[in-house]
C-alpha cells in the first residue's frame, strides 16, 4: 500500500541485460510501499527483455509499462525523456536496470521529496560473485556487513531515516551526482526540457540536467542511509563520446542554461 506523499513513478532504464532487469523488477515489485507505476525505459533491447517485462507485470501489484525505442547507439537521454513524457506520477525516481532496490527504497524517496529540491541517492557496488548470487536470489538484500560490497560504500547500506533527514544537505559534499539513483518533480523536469539529447553515449547527462535545475533555483539534497540501491557488477561502458559530451556540459555551465534545446519537447504528442 502506498504511503503518504506524491504519486511516484519509478523509471528503470535498460539495454540488453535481461537477467539483471528481472532481478531489479523483482526488487521493485517487493517494495513495502509500491510506486504508482513502473516504467521500463528500454534503449532497443531484444525479445528477452520484453519477456522479462511481461513476466514482471503479471506479478507486480502496480502497472509495469515497457517503453521501447529503436537502438541507434547509446541513447540514455532519449529513453529517459520517453519515460518522463509517459509518466503519470508527480514525482519520478530514476534507477538503472542493474540496481537492486532495498525494500524501503520507494518509501524513502517518497518521504524525502520536498518542493524546490531534487534528490541524489546512493549506490553500493557489488563484486562479481555477489552479483551472481543476487541475480539468482534478488530479494536477499545485503547489509553493511555482507560480503561482496565494495569498500567504505558498504556503510551506505545502513538504513537510518532520522539520520537521512539530518544529513540531507551535508551529504551533498559526500555523494557525487549519478543518474543511477535520482528523483525529481515532474514539473521541474518539464521546465528544464528534460535530459539533453545532444548527449549520447557515456557522459555527464546527469550532471548537465542537475546544473540546469540548479540555475533555475531547484536545490540538491542527498539521500544517505535511505533510498538504498545495490549496483550489480558489469564491465565499464565505452567512452568514445566523452569529450563531446563534456563540452555540452561545459557550455551549460558557462551559459547558465535553464533549458536544453533538444530534450523532452521532442516527445510531445
């Protein structure tokens, strides 16, 4: 049963990793406070991914929608905008399709939502053996003392809502901006024209969006000891577009842009 707070849409981005996606959707379906809907933003995966989404939809207590775009290279920004356009919730939480969610992940993000703010969450890196174990048994949620958690970030696995509230601004100095666990009010995303689709391939699409929001007066808060998500191990992404994408980000900073030119409005009906 959903708790008090905004109607929340959970967006899970994916591409060609159905085993990880199945585990992530299992953890999303087992939330103590479910989202209003789950949107799988798919950057052109094959039929195995569609099968996973359909299977999850049969078991999940909320609607699970599969949003697919043709694969034309790494177009994460476009797939996220596709999800923003389709979302029916007032508040949108984005996670990657390799992030296993703590049972109170949605409840923490819903409780933490504040007008005039966006939320940066954390990720806890898993090694390869632990990743294999959790793909097989995704509801076996690790704790801070579990084996296979990377470095000091294992402390992020501590669940302490009162500490989260006290540290929501101080934690900005500790937690880097990463799009794998972020939450925004939909109206703020629309005002900023969503993610910048000039950024394709690996790059700072998350930082670029957050910069535009902050230039518009939307402040960052960081969710530490809550909104916990475990990052399944995978090889690093190719970074041949890094220089071009960082140039887009620098231009946004230099010009203090509040909206991008090629973004969400390209998905209007």
